[in-house]
């Protein structure tokens, strides 16, 4: 497995034909990132919460590569409102299983907002932020937690 750190909380995990992108905050939105949304070919995308520094490039990546996306139900609904397809919307404690492993949403005690409008810069209506640990029940080389 190859793990690429793109800055802040953005990681790309690559194993064979699977590329999981976590919290895409890429260049130029993140001036310290080493890649742009055009540089990433994700097959799967996981979002921990809706802060701009975790989702700034999620829609751009998802519209272009059409990955399977996993996010807390409220954030998943927001993705769909942005025209993103292939969205799984588990709630706290929920697990989405793939042929390569699973993504489970666990508490990550933090706020959860997304960019809003000029009058309301951030929306606080998107639920609890989630961690995305990888279940230890799979023996396929993926780390136990993401």
C-alpha cells in the first residue's frame, strides 16, 4: 500500500486499483498541498466532517472521478445537493463495506459545518463529525484505522 499525505488532514491511500481519498483539501485551496483535485484519481472518498479545510475539493474530485463517497448522513445529503453521485450516508456507528475493507463512522468530538452563503458563511446543520477507522476484521494490508 502507498500512503500519500497531501497536507492538513488529506490522505490518499492506494492499493492496487483502489484509491481512497480522505478529506480532500488540495491546492490551490490549501496553499501547502502538493496536489490539486485534477491530480487525484479517487475510486473512494471519505469525509470526516464539513469544515472547508476538509471538504474544499470533495465536489471537484467526486464530479470528475465518480468515486464511492462516504460521509455522515447530513454531509452526504449536502454532497448529493452539489450533484455528487455514488454517496453512502451512514450515521454515527455505521459501517460501509467494500471488497477491499470497510469504513466505520466514529465520534471525533469536533464541530461540523460547511461553507454557506455570504449572509451565513458556515452552516452548522450537518451533524456530528466522524472519524473513519478501518475495521480490524480484514486481513488485506489496509491499516486498522484511517
